[in-house]
């Protein structure tokens, strides 16, 4: 497995849109940092996620023969990649995983464009 990113701060499921198959997780930590982090998964095909995470580590399966795939009951998708969240069992199958850090707050627009319901 290849580590994609990781943060030692709280993230919440912020937005999901079926029409564009986008999943947005957001971290707003006003106590320890003025920075906001938006994490976007694009072209989501399948997911198993929680509404909140105390910390977040994203890993990508590097091989279709990784034993953890069968352990979690997952199959390699035709399109996209499997992104494992905090070592599993949560995951997102999507084509892209990208993030952006800025000085925004909970109501500021996302760098990832107008996502309906996020201003």
C-alpha cells in the first residue's frame, strides 16, 4: 500500500453529490489551527465512510494482489482506485483523491468549485 496523505486532526463528511459522484471531507480545527483542509474524492464508484474521523490517513492499494483487498472483501475496480481510510474497513473507490489547505472557515467556498450546499 502507498500512503497518499495523513493528518492528525478531525475530519467530517461534509458533502456528497450523486450527480457528479464527488465526496468532500472537511477539517476545520479552530482550536489548533486557522487552516481548513478540504479532501475531495472524484468519480466515486463505491464507498464505506463514517461521518467523523478523529484523524485521517489515506492509503492507495499499490497492487491488485494485496492480501488486504480480499481481507476487506474488495475487488479491484475497472476504473479508479481504492483509497483505504485509516487502515480500513472504511474506503472510497474513486478516480482521484486531492486536497487543499487554506484559511477558509465552515462557510467559505471550496477551492474545488461550487459544490452544491457548501456555498
